[in-house]
């Protein structure tokens, strides 16, 4: 039975942990790119709330929230992001390559690889753990990867107990997905023998309901399903996304780019003026989408869920205080792995 309060707690925990990781990245304690699942909490919680012991999950490069919801220790996740030797994977995987044998969970930064991994998990479940399932998480850009489509075909042919979950934010890094993807993703999945449905991923309760039916199908031996859940990512593709920086600091970010853009329009040779103006229009449209993502609280699954909870303000405050304290303790525990000299060096 759907427990909205429990679902909100899970979503809020994911949000607060990833905000803490973002803060560490800003401090320089997390190296390289950082891909967060902020904005996807409704999808992650709505799907993973149905899983239990023996079920398996294949995650993509935004796997921190998924690992957290599966019960992996938050401090171990944070340590892994910082490259600590006592992190989840000894600091060797970082946030994109986390694994937990105890939770039957694996993530990879290779786009589309969650499909084959989930099929492997599902095949093992089919033979060794009847009524157990596997779930694959990926973005809509991964739907154009051959290995993912091959995985769907295999899952349908062998009636594997797997759910393919596509988190669709409409943008493949900075490329509008519609400009590089033909047809409907739902129809594509059906063409490979996998029945599917598209829903609003901002609504965690809708995600929960649809997932329940699809996982019941898988557990009863009737094969795979495909769920396309739309969402928005307020942080962009990764932390420090230039499109998001332009939204927050338009004058500072656009100033060094204005000259080259004007030169590209008026220079002799090359593409026609019409084509150049069209290209700049596309750039401005991308910035506009980023701005709408930043300003559109209606697309925030955590705020939406909070607004619809039927509990008293005292109960809500108590729940949120508990989450804040748990995340604070996990962060403090994780930071014990960071030498004082390293922390000082980042300031």
C-alpha cells in the first residue's frame, strides 16, 4: 500500500544527501564532474519503494540516490564521491561507478549499460530467485544506444523479469533529445516487444502506482515493461553546467561569449546569415529552457509531495528535522575520512 509520508521521507533524504555532495563538490572535495539526481526524486523513490531483498538494480551515472534508497550507508556513498579509501568501493569508482554486492546494485557511467546489466540480474533471478525482479535506470539519450535496445529485445524474447525506467528530461547533455531521436520512445519499446507507458515523473504517487502494476507483471513471469517518466534537472547535466551558470549570472557569463558570437554572425565565408542566426536562436532557446527549469517550482517533485501531504505541520517539521539530522551525521562521519590538510587546501 502506498505510504505518502514514507515516500516523502525517502525523496527528502535523497535531496538533502545530494545537496550535501554538491556542497562538497563546490568546496573542491569531490573531483571531476558531478551528476546529481536532483529533480528525479519522484521517479527514484516511486520505483525503488517496491523493491526488497533479492531484487536487483542497474543504475547509470546518476546512481547516488538509487544506492541510498536501496539502503546503502549514506556516509559510505559520500566517502566514495570524495575518493576516500573507506568509501563504498574503496574510493576507486567515484559517483558514477558504485557497486554493492549486498544490495545487488551496480552503476556505470557508460551510457545504456544499465540495460545489459539489468538483463543479467533478471536472468539470474529467473533461474535462482523466482518472483524477484531487476530494474534498469537510464536517460532518454540512452534509448539511442544499441546495447539498450538489444537488451529490451532479449528481455522480451526470454520474458525476463525486468523493468526499464527511462528518466526523460528532454535534453541529452545540451542537445534537445527531439532533434536526435526519431519516433516515440514508448512505441519503440513496444516494437521490441516491451509494453510501456509514459507518465509525469514529478508525481511520485503516479510513479508508484504505475510501477506496482509493471513489477507485478514481472514477478508473475509475464516479462518486461518500459516506463518513461518525464522530469527536469535544475542543476543541468552536471554541477557547473554552463547553461545554468548563464541563468544565474547572465552578464558575467555572457560577456566573454558576446564578442565571438557577434563575430561569427558578421564574418565573411562559412554558413549563410540565416543559418548562423538560426544557430544562435537555438543557443538562446537552450538557455531559456535552463531558466524555466530553475524557476519552475511546479517541476520540483519534493516540493510537490510536501504540499500534498495530509499530516500536521508539527509532524511534518519533526519528519524533516529527523532527515536533516541523519544527513548531517552522515556528512560529519564522511568528513572524518578527509585529512585536515586536504580541507585546508581547498579553502
